């Protein structure tokens, strides 16, 4: 029996719908097994480098490594002519010794000989004051009977006043020597010692900085300065490419972001070593999208969002180079 064209069209649409549902079910079933739990990402080895420079200026005496050489953290790279720095260190050391000697003098107080001399001066001044007092009283009595002139009376009086002033001065000096230096003077000298010690530490640090060492393991990319060149503090002498740890920058699309967590193990492969891969872990996931549109209106646009992740990889064979493209695979929970 022939069916009308409209019925044929509806039947065909029904059959196609059933087949589509079956295909989706088969796809989901396959997605729960085998490679369906694996995510493949593509990225590059991060370019990580630094400029190695002296913290002090001067004339370069030696450059010790060449471009392309591998260096270890702490390895000597270059040296400055350190003679000016040694002289500054010696001067700072002498200043510290001088200030410490002055502080010791203040803390110990005056010498016993000085105190004894001051005490003797007080005794002598006291005797002179007594003699001047007796002489003044004698002249004063004689003046009352006009037995001496006014000039002699004035001279005796002036001698008596001078003797009293001398006794007062000697007494105050003895008291000062006996009690020692003032606390304010001692504290000020302690501060001077602290300043001198800090200056010596600065001079020692500057002398140590005359040797340039590698801050991390790496490879010398560029030697910027040569022996004999005059440089300022902070001017680059070498450009060092960092080799450890190996950081890989990759991107994951927004729908799969929830499947990746920091600390997850990964495998890293490079095109130059087919068939090989190296272990690594997810170390960082960016909290924001790298390419965010101004407005998100559709599901398709939201699916285009990507987030940057950092993978920390092991490279015992030193195969990976900065900027090299890599493939990262992760096994995610089903």
C-alpha cells in the first residue's frame, strides 16, 4: 500500500530521531571507558630568565663563564676589582675600633691618677682659701684702725674671693672625676659605636658583593659585559636562562575546568622525543579567563573561554627548552 508523502516524511523523521538518540547513548557509554577520562592540552615551556648583576659598581676584573655554559646556584660568574672595597672595609674597621675604645674609656670612668690629682688640688685650694681668709680678716682689723691703706684692704679682699673661687672649682672637678662620665655621654658614645659597626657591616657586604654568583641553576644565554668594563650597580653582566624547575604554560577550556585540580599528575611529551613522556603535576590554575569577551550571551561563546594552568614537569634528560611546544595529558575521574 502506498503511503502519502506526509506520512513518509514523518516516519523518516521518527527513524532518524531514534537513531540519533541511540548514537548519543553509545557515545556517552563509550565516554565512560578508555580514553574518555583523559584530557589532552597543548602549551609551551615557559620562558624564564633573569639578569645577573653586581649590587656594587666598579671595574670588572674577571668574567668566568661563557655563553651556553650550564651553571649551578652559587657558582662564580664574575669578579670586580675589589681593592677600593678592601680599603673602605679597612677604614670602617678602624673607625669601629676607635669608637669602641672611646666607649670603654667612658664606661670605666676617669683614671685613679686623675682622681687623686683632683683630690690633691682640692686640699691645696682649701689651704689657700684658709690663708686668704685669715689674711683678709687681719687686714680688715688693721683697716678699722687706719693701720693699712685702702689699697691693701682691697687686695686682701680680692685674694680671698679668688681663693674661694679656686676652691669651688677644684671641689666641683673632683666630684666630677670621682662620679665618672655622665650617662648621656656614655649613651651617645654607644650610639656612635652602633653606627660604626653598621658601617663596617655595609663595607663587608660590599666586599662580598664584588663576586657575582649564579642565583639559580641555569644556562648562560648572553654575556653582556667583558673584563675591564666599568659598571654601575644593577647593570646586567649575564642573562641566565633558568632550567629548574620546568614550568609549562597550557590552557584548558571552560567546560573542562572543573575536572582539573592543583596537584593532579600529568604526563608531558615533546615533538623532538616521540614515544617518550615525563611526569609532572598541575601547580597553578588561573582564577580568571585569558580571553574573556565583553558580553557573554550564548552557550557557544561561553565554551570558548580558556583558563591558563601551570604544570611543573620533571626533565631529568634535559630535553625541554624554553618556548618549546609540549603536549600535556591528564587522567580525570570518570
